[in-house]
């Protein structure tokens, strides 16, 4: 990369790839969203479970390339 090029953030692409590695957490979160449609409540615990799984995967991929 030359000095005049803008750096590209790889995190969004890596995050999308890592979502596939968390099928259980994703399914739990999606089913919660369906359950509460039009009702009360939230899916915060399931969202945090999903993000924990995704972030764990993302961290390994991002920090693997750092020095």
C-alpha cells in the first residue's frame, strides 16, 4: 500500500464470514426476534451471545495478521 492510499477496514468482511461459524447463536437470536415481533421484550442476551462468538472468531483472524 502506498502512502496516498486509504487503508481498507477488513473487519466487516471478516465479521460476515465469522457469522457462519456461529450457527447456534445466530439461530437462537433469530428465533428470539421472531418470538417478540409486535410484542414486548428484547433479545439482548441472545444478541450478546452471538456477538461474543463472532468477536472471538474475528479477533483470531485480525490479530493473526498483525506483528
